[in-house]
C-alpha cells in the first residue's frame, strides 16, 4: 500500500528540482507580513511583527497561526482492527468518539469507530505511517493508511478570546463544560466541513478542506482582528502549551 | 432647557457635556442622554412625521416601543431617538418630511377629506387606467417608506457579525423577574445569558424610584456568573434559537431552557388627537423625568385606567410638573386609594369614571377634553401642555407565543397574558399576570429555578423552595386588581383617533375594513396593515382587537391575537446578514493563475481560471504545441478493499473488476432510473485499489453517493475522498510527451506509457500518479500529486515547456477542445432525463453483466426503446454561434435544444451539441435552430469533429 | 445504540432543529444532508411499473418515518433517523447496522410499493 502521490513528504529533492511544500494559507500569511523559513520540507510562517507583539496578542486577545503543514494520516479499518492498531501504534491508547487522544506527540482523532485521523509533526509523518502499517499487518480485514496531510488545511487559534473569535463563524459549542481540553468535534466551521480539537484551555486546532485554506484564514483574520487579535508565527505558537497545563506559564519569561 | 434638578438614580452625567447635530443644528447633551432626551430637553416636541398623513409625532413611550421618534443617525435610517445613546459629534436627521419637520408638504394628505384615503386606498385607487401604473409606481415609491439610505455604497456599509452563544438558560428581559430568574438558575450551576433591550438591567424599577434595588439585583446576577447583554433586544424565537441583536453583533443564542420575562407594554388610549406631540404614556413621562432629569411638561392632564397613571402623576408632581387633572376610568372614586388621596390633597382634581375624549392643539398639546366614559357628559376642557395616558399594561406575549406558548385572556385587566407553556419554555413576572412586586420577583426566582431543575441541576432544598413558591404565588395572584378596561374608542366624533401610529390607521379605518368584510383579526391586519409597522403591534394589537370585538360583537377571547411573528424588534437588514462568509475553494495553483492574468470566475464553489486572456489562442496552442490546465477541481476518490472491483461493478453500468492494474477506463454513473448522473475515469492502482475521478461539480454528490451505497451494502470497501488533497494538471498536445520526458523519471514513450495507462512516478521530484487520458483530444497526461506541491510542479512544467510552445489554458478553451471531441459535459449536455443510450454512449452499458448494478433494470428497458430525442453534434451552415439553450425546431414545433456551441478556430466553423428528435440523429441530417428571433440551419454529425477515430490520442 | 435527539419544543413544529450524529453528537440540522425516506431497493428484477414506483414515488407519510441522513459537515457518515414529519421531532438516530429493527414492515419494502398502503387519514 503505497500512495506516495498523496504524501508531500515523499518528494525527492535533487539537483534540478527542489520541491518545497507550501500551504494554502501561505499567500494570505505573506500579505499579512509573515516571515518564512523552510522547515521539514515546508515553507512555514515563523513570525510576523515581533515575538513580543505576537505573545501579547496571544495573552490579551487571540492569535492565529497557519499549521497546515502538520502531518495527517487517515486510518480506516474495521472497528476492532482500528482499536488494536491504535493501541499498538499509540502506546496502548484507546480512542473515544468526541475526544482527541494525545499520544506520542500526535493527536489521535476518531472520526467514526472505523476511521481515525492522526495529526503529528511533519517530520514524524513517514515513520508514524510505517508504524501504523506495521500494526495493520495482523488485522483481519482491510486496513487503509493514507497520508491525508493535504486533505486538511489547519489553523491554530489561541488566546483568551479564541473562543469568541471561533463563535463568529461556527456554531460548535466550545464552552469548557461541553468541550474540555482534548475535546474533538467534527462539524461545520465557517460554513464548511471542519474538524475542531481543543488543544488546550485557550488553544484550538481547526481543520478544513485544503482548498478552503485561504478562505479559512481570511475568515479567522477578519473576525480575529476585529477582536484585537493578530496572526502569529510558529515560534510564538510554540510557547502556548498543548494540553491541560496553564496556558500562560510563559507570561513572565519575556 | 427643561432639566430638572438632580434626580435620584438619573442616568446622565452632568459633568460631561457632549454635542451632536440635529438637522444641521448643534444640540448640547449630557453623557448618558439619549438623542430623544437631549432633543426634548432642548425644547423639541416634534420628532417625526407620520407614515401616511405626515402628522407631527412626538415622544410617547421613551422605551423604543412606539414608532414616533425614528430618526436617521449618521446616515442609518430607522433609529429610535428615545433609546439611542447620544455620542459626541453624531449627525442626526429627521425622516419622512420634506422640506423639514416643522413644515412638511405631504401634510396635505391629512387635510384632504378622509374619504380619499380609506384603507386599501392604494389597491383601490391606482389600478386604472392600467397604462398609468408606471407613473403611479414612481409617485408611490417616492411617498412610501420612511427612511432614505445614503446614495454612496460606502456609506451604506457597516460591519456586522454573528456571535454564536450556547447557554443552558437564556432569560429575555432584565426587569425584576428576569434578574431573579437569571440569578436563581445561575446559582444552581446553570450557564445563563440575560438580555434586555434597555441600556441597563432593571426594567421598570429604574424609572420608578427603585433604581437601587435594580442595581442590587443586577449585581447579584453578575456575581452569580450571568452574562448580561444590554441594548440587546431578542428578535424572535426560532425553534430554540434566539437571535439577540446588539449593535453590530447578532448573538445567536441556543439555550436549552428559555425564560421569558418580557414584562408589559403600557397601552395608549384611543381618543381624538391621541397622536399629538405632548401626548405621552405615563411610563415615558416617568422615564424622561427619572432617568434623564427632563421635565416632560409644565402642566399635565392624566388619563388612566389603573394605579399606574396615578403613580406617575404623583411621581411627576414630586418632580415639579403641575398635575391639572386626573381622569381615572375606574368608576369607583376609592379605587385609587391612597394615591388618589395624595393627589387630591395636593390640589389635583381626580375625576372617577372619566376618560380623555380629545387632545387639543395645533403643533403640540395645548389642552385636553375630559368626559365621562359612558358618554353621559361631564365634559370639561383643561389647559395643559402634556397629556399623560395609561391605558393598561399589555403583557408582551409575542416572543413567548413564538416559542409555542398559548395566550389567555385576562378579563379582569382586559389583556392577554401567557397560558400553557411548552417544554423548556418558562415565563415570569408581569407577563404571567403576577400581582404586585413580590409576586413578580417570586415568579422570576421560580422560573429560573425550574429551568435549572429541567437541566438536572438543583437539590432537595431548591425543590422545596419551588413548592413553597408555587403556594405563595398562588396566594399573591388571587389578590384583586383594580383595573378598568377602556372602551375601544372615546371621542371618535371629534377627530382622528389613531389605533396604529406606525401605519396611520385610525379606529374608523378598522371599522371600515370590517364593514368591507375583513371581519377577522388576521384579515383586518393584512388589509389595514395594523400591527405590521415598526412597533410590531406593541401599541396597536390590543386596540385593534378591541375595535374588532366591539364591531363584530365578539368577546376579545373570540377575536384572539394575530399570530406572533419575528422580528419582535425592528432590526437593520445588515445585522441579519452578518459577515459575508462565502466559502471559496481555490486550487493550490490559484495564486499562480492570478499572476498569469487569468480571468477568475466561480465554478460551483471553486474559483477557477476561465482563460488567460486569449481563449482561442490557448486552444490552438494545445492542438499545435502543448497546453497545461489546472484540473485540481476534479472529484477524486480512493476506493480500496477486496470487494472494490465488485463495488464499482455495482455502481457503474460497465465493468471495472476486470480492469488490469495500471490501466484506466471511462465510466458513467447512472441512477436507478437509468439517467446519467456523473462521469469520470477510473484507474486501477493495484488489485485492491481504484483511483476514481468524477466531474468537478459532482465531486461532493459522488462522495455521498458512493458512501450511501456502501452504508447500505456494507461491503469490505474503504472509500476516501482526496479531492482537495490532490492537485491535478493536464498536460496535452503534440509536444506533451517531449515535455514530460524532460521532467518525469518514467519512460514516456508510446510503447512504455500507452493511451489509458496509469503510472506512478516522479515529476519534477514530486511523486505523482500520471493518467494518460484524452481529456482534450490530444496526447495528454493528467498528473495527480500532493496539493502542497501544486505551484512547484506547475512552475516546473511551464519552465520545461517554454521551448516547446507550452501555454497555460483555462476552462473556456478546454470546453472548446472537448466539444471538438464531442466529450459530453454532464449537467451541461445532459439533464436529469438523459440516458446513456440517448446521449450516444450505448457502449458504456454492459447489460451482459450477470450481477445487478445501479440502473440495470431501467437501462434494460431503455435499451429496447427507441429514445425520443438523441444528443448529436452539429455544424452551423453559417458563422452564427447559437446561444446554449437555443431551441431546435421542426417547422414551428420545438424539438430539442442546443447544449454546447463554440466557434472552432482550428476547424474554421461553428460546432455544437444538441438534443434533436431521434429521426434526425443521423449524419448529414439538416436541423433548424431558432435563436433570438431568427432561424439558422445546421448539419448533424455523429462522429467527433476532431480526430474522429482517436488516432491522435493513441499516437 | 440509537441516540436520543434533543427536542426544544416537543409537540410543536420545529424547523431549525438539532440532530444527533451517532458519531459526532448534537449539531444544528444545517450540518447534515437529507437522504430521504428509507426505501429498500428491490432484491429481484421488478416489473417496469414497480421500478417506476420505486424510482419516483414516495410514501410521504404525515407521521413517523425512517430516513437517511448524512453528516456532511462532520464525520461524513450516513446514518438512519426516525423522525415525525409533522413536528420534525427526531426520536432517535443510529448507524445503519445499529438501528432498531423496523416495527412496520413497510419500511423494509420499496417506498413506492407501500405508496398504496399509506392512508390519507
């Protein structure tokens, strides 16, 4: 099972051609003043105004970052096979509908009992796919593992007003009592099919069809800027914790 | 200036003076003023001109209920001056009066004999002669409506947005009952939103001397964690979703439980001149005095049906307004009790059993005529500059009725209040007919607690409190209410008595409509438009019901209320529209197309390159050298599993289970009715895996179609939509192979990579699936690869093709090229009636397949039946390009239509596809096309116009 | 397991209602695509009349029916719902293999062929 034509990380840079993957939000980010670097085969926006200003946006209002480069793998198998493969590949993790599981620096997202999406760092995509395929070898029925990296554009929304920004374009209920940290909600985002993960108290991962990436960026930026937010680069984003740890622990560090 | 000394609880800050303009003149105000209070303080009494008669209208309710103070603020029409806070420097202008508020030429409509302007005036007067309608329309359009939008588009735009708010409990109305309900629910752990149309929570408490209690209740609610939205009217109830409009934001509140505490609306009385500036509701006068320290008048006459008017009289007297006389409709002089005594002790004459018959004055009130309600005389005229009226308190039932509540007639008060409530809907306070302040507050706590209980919150103690509250409330609500029900009209013979201020409908007009046969309240509403104006029935619903009851001899219960409909509060269209959120799909190469100067248009939900400025030249380049088109919009699916071949055999009329890995086959999807639904190519990647492409527009529908049958058949097949994950370009033309050879690591010779082969290899360093298909009729490679490399691979091909004459081409030249090959475009050349047989593709249907497939039974039937019409190619006799959709005629009878047509520069003639009668579906048959009034001759051709045998494709 | 659906106003006709996706949970109805009443495809070759009935006729009941829904904005799975067409009250939703056995046989036969059985009452 090798569908490399789906895998941006399978490109082979050589003397003549040096393919570097680009996200659908790149041009919008560039227009918003982004600085770019090549990381793990991707052109990524690392920063905008200044690290301090971006931190401030995340602390006081909302920041959003293009994370479309995150690796995504789609796993499709009969329910019991899927559970066994996930347990094998994710260190014993068991998936539960509506909840994202954090294991091995990846989010494990059950779409149904037979389909799951795994979101990881781009550099880890290849090895994770191999791990899943190895775990699938013992499955009784058909198992499909696909690189779905380019199926979904992704954007992270952080900050105390992240919820408010989100409420401007989606009806998904993101109140903490309904959607706790690691809550996972497939549903309509900006009038389009989407996936939502609450990565932290004030950190949300939004995924939407790749071709809708620029549109999602524009929608988030329109709502977010009006509430005092700003785009942030991967460097500022890295300071906002994933998980239940207090979000603003770095506040005093600057 | 008519400012009073500082009032306890006033809302204005006297230390902060701000100014704004009204009709060009500067007006001073205090921070906290409304536009209305500031203008009133500055001496203005006329605020608007009425809809039809252009009569002067002044402040009446001071609570955003009536239509009398609509103004335009900074170009936005329809703003209520009485509730809109003053902001420094705003430009306020009057509406519906020319040349000005104080002299309005359209006032002539009021002075004309009323026989000329009966109800239904427009319908009756302007229907003949018919040829004059365009003239009438122009005049009516000019006269109709109230506001005028700014001419410049930029000034008509303002930012609005939606905000979705989920909640456990939504409480509508922040009076005493609403505040108590919100607090009670929040204290039991519910997530509560409270909204109110006023600028501050507290409702009537604020203007009636209980501002401290109001603020304490609001503080309690805030401490309990309630989110309070002020200046935020709820617009309606849409199956649990309540839009709450707050300035630029439309909160869409989805709450599990909703508590309605919308209170009451003080009703006007219907008498001659009841719309004259200076006639004010008692609540309005009190608001002006208590909240803005504006003296509503120097000398007032009060007409009331309950203690509410007496309380106002006392309060206003204490604030420095002389109360000349009070007409209390209640026949028993003792009804007013201590309040009446206090007024009498202060020298005010209190006339029991009296009401107001007429307000006199030319531009504002100068006097009032009082008399006995039963018409037995006792008339007297009293000089005054203010008439305070209180015609009863009508519960604001509209919103709760929209939520499915029933209303019941309360005969003691002469009003409708809430009756039976549906699940998850609660009512509290005055709305329920609670008697007295304690009952109002208690009913609030009760509703909030019960809402929390319905959510599974609460404990034994809270349940005990509910029991106790029910008992206590029952006791309180049995107390007698001293309210007189006013007559439908008083003093009708003295002048115009307005039932509806918004639409200028008089009580006489309603009577006339009943006489004409519109004798139900719903019919009368539509005919006279009463209750359909900006007040949404607040001021006129009860009055019109009373007139109807009186005229038809029905009880008010029999007359009933009209169906409550949103919006309950007037709201700008822009607030309902929200942000223009229009999902736009863009190919990963989109940015490059724009840089290349492509014309970008919508194609379904995609933004696509239609051409790069030279569609015919682009098409020629494809046939002479090479072209590159972005086809990323094609639907793409991976279908996998041991039964994948069998699955496709069941979905398609032809076979795929026998397709060899690495080979491609064309397929048409048929419905069970045998009609063409979609088409595309399928490449078998390995024994278990097929790569399926669909049309661009059918991508979503096909994913659903495949998934639907899978859900039903439950085969061991996985279907994954990869439409957006994969960029796809089609490189085509005589030089395509040469170009491919320079960028691809595969042997692309015709022997190694034949027509209808599908291979995987590297193109410009990117792993690709390469399909050799005849998309546009030339040797072509459709290259599918990860969307993240969209621009990289496009750029590499453009660079490699430069020396070969490669040009990018758009959707328009692609259509021409495909038309030359007679490739049908599903949805353009076919419709919901087209079968593969009629669409000249009988070869696609394999009826010899042993197993069942979708459409088999219908196709077996159609295989034996000569189709009535058939899809054919045609060549025009002359150079006319018929419109797509032009009719094919036989004599004068329509016999088909043109579905595609283009001028082909390669062929030097106009070609097309058309549906024609089957008898004409033979080569060289002559057909006639009727287009835009002329007829044109064309010749039928069944083989492709270009490369009919497909030799070019296979070369 | 069939999932219950919230019903904000039981008994009254609702339009903007909520549906429970068996995979994703409660969402606005606008999240979903409607697939129509469940009409099993004929197992054997139907007569032409039966085929047309299957293709073009629906029972269109004023009452409780089973129908297909697609979670278009979410997990993109098809599921089954039992809904009262008079009120839009949804009694339950379930994945196709977890739906309770149909009580009335008409839900198992082609919708069209049951058309004659639907009463006008």
